[in-house]
């Protein structure tokens, strides 16, 4: 039965309870019946007020319950969104450092080269190697090695812009893509400063990196294999120096044209 029908039945019952004695008395003794009718009306009025108060209380309770249910639903939706985001990040991000994992980074790099090749915008690629990482693992153990990688990943992200991205390629090697960038020098300087800042946190020892930087003047036709070979060559020239250093190469329009024809 609907709430409206129940309300009508309640009112009818109150009318019957309040008026029936008075009506009966009016038929038998009109003067006395008027008094009984008045008393019945008063009783009905009191009952009606009590019933109205009950309805108001019920409505207030329902409103509170509705508000609580809305809050619970919002919390469930937020939890579901968080779990979906965590699942997505688990597929695309490195667990130890929080940056992109190798497959996700290479896929995004390939998309960047294709997109910027059509638009004609330059791109810079950094191949970053943590100096002395094997010794760090031996000296501080696996946990210490992971902490070092996490600091490097954080420093790389802190030194880049929102349009750039960072990925972990191998055990101690990272990749950085600088979108719409002609000169990677300022970004490299920011990376070195960020690493110095990270080294001072919580008594963490200094961490140095070697960087092979490649400025891609014309991304059209560039192959990832060619790009990595050039970056590896630059990286090899400064690896093992003991402090943070960078070697730069340029992948110009001539090299891109050669890549297209080969």
C-alpha cells in the first residue's frame, strides 16, 4: 500500500475515533452530545497534531538517511575510481620508482616521435645511467638500491615539465623525453640540481648520473633503434667519470632523411 493511501486511512480513523461518540450522543441527547462532540474534536485535534509531528519526524529521518546513503555512494565511487587508477598505474608504471615502465615509456616515445614528426616540433631524449649502482646494491643491499632508484626517478620528474615524461628502461637506466625542446641543456642542469637536493634529504648519500642527450631537430622518420644507438654512444663517453656529467648529440634533418631512405 502506498504512503498516500496509508495517510488517508489514518486521517479517516482519527475522524472516526474523534467524531463517532459525539454523533451517537447527538442522536440520543443533543445537549450532552455537543459536549461529547467537542471533547472528541479536541481528542482528534491532539491526535492529529501528534500524527503530524510523527510525519515530520519520519520525513526528517528519511532525509538524514538519504544524505547518509549519498555519502556512502560517493565514498564507494571514490574507492572504485582509486582502485581503477591503481590498476591502470600497475600496468604502466614501475613499482620501485613510480615512473613509467619500459613498455609504456617506449610506446609513448614512439607516439611522440610520430606526432611531433607531423607537426615539425623538435624533441629531446635523455638516456640516464646511475653511476656506481652495482656498488650501491652491494653496499646497501636491495632496499638501499631501490631507495636510490626512487630518488633518481623523483629527481628526474621534479626537473621536468608537465608535458615531459620519465621511464625506467633497465635496472639502473632511465629515459626522459622533453617535448617541444630545442636545447636539453637547461633540463640537464635542473636534473643535476634536483639530484643534489635529493642527496641531502634524510642523510641520503650523493647520487651521480651520466646522461646521453640527443636533440631531435626533425622527428619525422626517426627510428627508435637509431635514437637509442646515438644516445648510448653519448652516454658511453661520460659514463664512469665519478660525478654527474652529460654528453650531447644532435639528430638533425639529414640524419632523419637518411633514416627514411634506409
